[in-house]
C-alpha cells in the first residue's frame, strides 16, 4: 500500500530500521494460500526483508465471539509459516489478530504450531471495564465528594488499583498460557 511504501522509504532515507506486520485483510474465515502468496510476494518484491510478522485469517476475527471460534485450526499457523518461509526464504512470524474468545487450549496449541504474536485487545477491554463496573458497584456510595476518602477512591489509588488487581493476574496467566514467561529479557535484546 501507499502507507507501507512511505514508511519504508522514510526508514531508508533516515537510515532507521523498520519491521512490518502485515494483515491479510480477512476478518473471518481463512486466508487462502494464493492470497498469502500474492500479498507477500508483492511486498517482498518492492521491499525485500522488511516483513517480519504476518496475520492471516485463521478462523478467528477481531472483536469478541460469544460462540468462540469453532473453525479456528492451530495447524494452519504451521502451514502459513511454511508457506511464508518458502516465499521469502526466511522465517516470518505469525500474528493472531483477534484472540478474544479463544480458549486457553486453543492458544496453547497455536503456540505449539508456531504462533509468534497475539493481539488481545477486546479481552483486555472487557476485563478492565468489568473490573471498573464492579468497583463502582461495590464502592459507588463513596464516589461522592462529601465522602471523606472520595479523592483516594476516585483516583488511581482507588479504581486504578482495583482494576489492576483484576487485570494483572489475567495478563500473567495469558503470558504463561502463551509460553512467554521469563522471555522478556531475550526479546528486549533483539531490539537493541
């Protein structure tokens, strides 16, 4: 796309590194191999070596699915990774755009098949907003400026800490499910 070209040209002009994450543009279903080939070949032809992450349709979607993702097949991650390596001659990570609603088993299996990155925005929003709603339900009467501890209750010392107490354990659990515990240091070194 024009934005991709502009980003790459700017990085070249200023001698700055750049990596791209490309989405297949499919929000439900699967990205067909011929579509993957067309998209990736086009980018690689114009800008070889910049694509590092690819997010094909894998039977999931952005947002939340109350019924889950019965068509999600983690083995398609491995197939896409092999196709990308065949097309580019290098490993390209598979990103999962839309993991909210996938079970822990599905996520663990996805990692086993080579998943590199997970987007978790909707679950994140649901978890934080539910915790905030719960906080205001429990402490609502103290959200009155006339209450002596109002300021503490209404700021990060109150609602922020309450939400964090619910959110942080869920994030830690997801890190464990994704087999990423203890790997931050190694990741940071790749950035330096």
